C-alpha cells in the first residue's frame, strides 16, 4: 500500500473489548461513573450517590446498586437467555453494582424448581457468559448464595397465581412429580412456615450441615472460576440461615439451637468459610427484624425463666450484635432487609421503611459497610440517605424493574454528568453537558418529597404468602405503581 493510499484509510480500528467472543464496543469508562470533573465541572464535589467506592480492590462506579431479585426463569438451576438479557440490560444502564438473585448451592436450597443453582460445575459456563458480558461493559456483578430452608419446594409467585386463578387449592407445596422436593425440605426444626400449605420440613442433621458447608465451599470455588466480583450470603427473609438465627423457627437443643450464640453458629461458620475461601468483597443480607413486637412484645424477654432463651424473636438488638461478629470475621458489607420468617409480622410500610434498621446498625457497629433497601425510589431520597450517613450504599429492587435507566436519570436530577453506554449516548445529551460547578447545587434535597405510599403486605393471600421481607408498596413520582402484586423471597 502506498503512503497516499494509506492516508485515505480511517486510521483507527474500532475500539473493542479484547478477548470477547463477539464484537463488543469498548466503553471508555464504566457506565454510570462520573465523567472527568475537569471538563464537567459539576462533577467536582459530587453527591454521594455518585461517589466511587472501592472494596478489596473492586471499584464500584457509584452507590446505586441492584438488589437481588429472583426471576424463577432458570432451567434445572442454569441461567437462561432471560438472565443474560435481564442482567445485561442492567449493565448497559449504569448501576453501580448488579447482584444475581438468590442462587441455591444445593438443589434443595432453591425456593422453586425454576430458581437458579450453582451446585454443579455444569452451571459455570452459563454464568460466565453473563459475567463476561457485564465485565465487557466494565460493570460489577456478584451473586447471592442462598438456601431456602423450609420455604423450598414452593411455586414461583406467577406460577402459583395462575393456578390459584384456575381453582388450585393445593397450597404452596410443589410435589415431586412437578420437580419439587417436599419430603426433603430441611430446616433447623421440623416446623412448617405455614402448616398445611408449605412443606413439612425435616430437622437438618449435623451431618447435613457438614455436607452443606462442603457444598458452600464448592459453590464459592465456582464463583471464583466464573469471575464474580462479590458474593452475598442470603441470611434474610425466613430462609435457612435466618431460620437458624431465629428463636421462632429454631427449637433445637444441640449446639445450633437454644442460646443466641448457638443460633448464630451456622451463619458465622458459613461466613468464616466464605472469608477464608473468597478474597473479594463479601456481603451478608440480614433480616433485621421479624416485626413481631405487636404480637409478642419486646424482642428481649423481661423475665426469662431458667433455661428459657432470653430472646423471644429475632430483632434489631440481636441483629446488631450479630453484625459486629460478621464484621469481626471480615464480612465487608451488611445488606439490611427485614421480615419473612413469621406470618404475624406487621411491617410498618413507608418510604425507606427499613432504613432505621440500617441506620441503627451503622451507628452501633464498626468495620462494616451498611447497605439499605426497601421502598427507595427517587434520586434525592437515595442521596439523602448517604449524605446523612445512615447507610453506605443503596440497593434498589422494584425500581430497577420499573425504571432501568434510574442511575442516569438520577445523575440528571442530581446535576452531575455520568457516562452512558456509547451505544446509547444520543439519548443522554441533556445529562452529558459541560457546566460550571457553580451552576449546580447537588445537595438541595430536603424538599424532594415522596408521594404517598400505596402499600400492602400479606399479598400471599392473593398470590404467594411467603411473607418475605418485601413490601408491596410504592413511592414514586417517576413511575406509577404497578397493578400486580409481587412476591419477594
Ligand atoms: C421480583 C423480586 C424478587 C426478589 N428476590 C429476592 C432475592 O432473590 N433475594 C433477596 O434477598 N431478596 C429478593 N427480593 C427482595 C428485594 O431484594 C428487596 O429487598 C425488596 O423488594 C425491597 O426493595 P424495593 O422496595 O426496592 O423493591 C426480591 C424482590 C422482588 C421484587
């Protein structure tokens, strides 16, 4: 080729992600991270929601994180195309972190037959495809490792809903012929979540717990091979580990039951194993309260009799003590949810209805980051939480499903310029504007106001009474409340 001819050739190859199996344009920086503050002066001294955060060398580009959300769309534990699109879309939209939903590290640890699993090496490639894509976009993605305990072998809410409409009265137990495992549902004690409706669990033997620890280690090794950026242990919503910590569901008389120290033994063992095997960020999701004060009085009994557990139910006092122990083991972040272990729960719904638990834990523990979740739906609401130091990160669940572009919309609303995906940049010209710093006041959020909450708990009556720490309410001027009831593990 002559020199003259060469000069007619566009000199730059299209920047692409190296080693990605198909052509994937290279993102100049993580989607949702702030653009250079020297050029975009409004990004100097940014709102906390858009501060980068680093945990054990993993850089999260902002603090608007996706909470885990079961999709009931797996095939014998394998992620499917639905998961690829679902998580891949989030990665295109600038969330600071994405968490793969509750994933069983043993088959009987799934909630429904359609829940994700990671009990087999054969699962690895399907997760790797998703993780490689998210990483190809410079995103961060982790996974929630879960065991459903006595809430396992139950139907997906939309499956049960369809059959209830058609007259199904068989309860919330999936029989073996439909892929369930109703006769081998383990729990700390043989107490059904809802007798006659949910499976009758069997008391987990110590041998079973030992085999579980081994399966947990294997799952962590798979997470390492897949390349996940973090792991969250699911210890909330009335599933196996929460059941162990809770005097309501744990009536054991061995080393795993009775006193507070015994009830928290299993989760601490799992957290210790995870910390030893996993060098990247480690999170733990807790239910900070059973919300049983109205029915059972204070969490701590005033006059415990000889040999009686001094704690009546699981609440914020034990959660705070427990969190400090997790912190001492090296858990990096406590993800503070609530409820799900007792149908008598009276959740006081409202915007940020679980924030006071996160705030309490943040003020009374040390060396652990705190995440909050639950009816957080507007940029100012989320940013205020961080500015007021009530939590370190904000998790969003249903808001992600309603408004997947929330992070970039939040940048616009909070007056900063964040990086959109290169393919979508024409949609964000109103946000990617070079301004003077003085033009923007990020922190005027007090008057943001949230609309009335239209909430309702106990939706199980209609669909799936798994009473699971989820509030079925909405606060939002950005999106109307959905018409349907959702059920949340
Ligand atoms: C469809 C759906 C699935 C969920 N699945 C999970 C899950 O897998 N693990 C979990 O810990 N919480 C799960 N949750 C609870 C959410 O993570 C979150 O704690 C709850 O919805 C409250 O947050 P929100 O008001 O932002 O939706 C789920 C919620 C929804 C809506």
